[in-house]
C-alpha cells in the first residue's frame, strides 16, 4: 500500500519544525552546542568539556578564547629541549583576570591550562565558595607548573605533563574574609572546608583532562593536580 503524499508532506514539515526548534534551543544553550565558540560566560553543558579539551590541540583557538574572555593571551618564547621542550608557554593570567591572585606569582603554563583555570574559577571555585562560605576566593596557592621530570620522579616511564608546563598543582584557597582552606589540612577536615575542596575538585573535572586529589594517592595529599593532557579517545581522569 502506497503511503499518501500528504502524510509525507506533513511528516517533513514536522521534521523541519523539530530541527528549527532544536537549532533555536542550541543557540540559547551554547554549553550543549558543540559548534558554538566557547566563551567564559557560557553555562556548562555536555559539550563544554570537549570544547575545553579542543583548546589543547588548537593553540590559536585557545588564544581566541582568552581574547574573548579578556585574558592576556601573550605567548612567551619557546624554551627547553627534548621531552621538556615548551613550545606553548605563557604566564598564567586567568586568576588575575578574575580578581584572584596566584601565589607564588609568575607561574608559566600552556594556553590550555590558563583557559581551564579561567573556566574553573568562574564556574566552579567562586560559585562553591559563595554557596558554602558566603565569601569569594581572593587567592589561590600553587606548588608549581613546570618541572622537567617523569611521573612520580621515576627514572623511566611516562613523562609528566609538568615537563611541558601543561599542569598546575593547587594547594590552598584563601577567602576574602581571611579564611584559608588547604588541601592537606582540610580535605578530611571540617564539614564546610571538606565539602568545598571536594566540590572544586569535581568541577575541575569539567575543565581539565586530568584531576588528581588526595583520593588518588598519598603523593597528592597536599594538592590538586590539574593538567590538560591530550588523549586520542578524549577520555578524562578524575580522582
């Protein structure tokens, strides 16, 4: 039995309406739209982690994101050699752009790390600080970005993302009201401090390819390791 022509037309019209509605919804929800350029104001969606990961492989797209976000995109000259060659190098500027100081200052990392820091501060760290403590973070303490070494300081094995400055270790957060929340002291400390640290760890998993915390092993008892490792399958490590 042949399918009536008018039903085909109606079906096509309904399909067109659904496509238009879907396109309109994606325009209103860029976090779920893989074709929309990433912006710092964009609310997180299912496409956000993939867009942030893409910045690791496309330095120009990363610099464009920093430019749209009002963050210094100035690159430094490449340096180093071998497995510790740093072709992608800039001063971490995201915390300063978000009115948060990074201590010690002058840290150098890849563009992708800087971009992820900006995203994490805007959509993870500050919302959690305000929700849990009623105060914003004004200082982040870090243990370093660049270190020419293999993972675990082993003589052999895979090279650490720190070897190319593609990682940063965060040890503590200081609030506007003077309170200091450290990973070593507070990961299993008071309810609020522990809740904050676990929440910012979880939110970092949207922005970074790898997030390692005290839950991973004893080597991370005093910091959150955050890096932008490029992985062919696009999978993320969050522990």
